[in-house]
């Protein structure tokens, strides 16, 4: 048996919001048992400030997420590759070496919600809560 953390890649199209929140949740809740990264098929090149604020508001360390292409990880092995948006789940991912389990955690995108500040914050909290529940029930 190895003490190495299980490696997880969380994929979303833009890699700016949901995948960033999931990455932080896995790294924080996994307590060293998991090492999560996030990437996108068409990364925006910036993280969504609302995602970072939500992670912090819930008492977690967001780390230093970067919006980057999934091609950055094409030659690295993972235990899990998790898609968090439906469009990324339908795309053909790069080939990652080794055996890994695919998971799809369909999560609404809070970055496209319009409304009051409270409504937008509620949308981010809802997405964060959905992702946290998936992490806690499917990984931990």
C-alpha cells in the first residue's frame, strides 16, 4: 500500500469557476489523501473572483488556482478525472496515461447568473454546496 495521495483532475470548459471550487474542496477536505488540479478545454485564462470569494466565505483555502488548458496534464496519470460542466463532459478529453475513473458532477454555472448581489452569491453558494456534497459522498 502506498501513502501517495490520489490524484484528481477536475475539468470544466473555462476552468474559472466550478472546477476551481471543486479543486479547492478536494484539496481541503481530502486532508492530504487527495491532490487535485483543475483545467479546461477552453480556459478563460483567469479565475472568477466570485468562486474565490465563495471558497473563502466557506472557510477554505482556495490555494492559487490558475485557469489553464487540460493539455497541461495530458502526460500525467490521474486516479480520477471529474467533469463539472455538461459541455466538458461531452468533449473528447486528451488521453491521460494509466487507468483512471471518470466521474461527471453536473453543476450549474453560477458565473452566468444575473440578479442582485444576494442572488448571485446564492447561486455561487448553491454550486459550492453541490460540489462539496459530491466530494464528501463520492471521494471521502
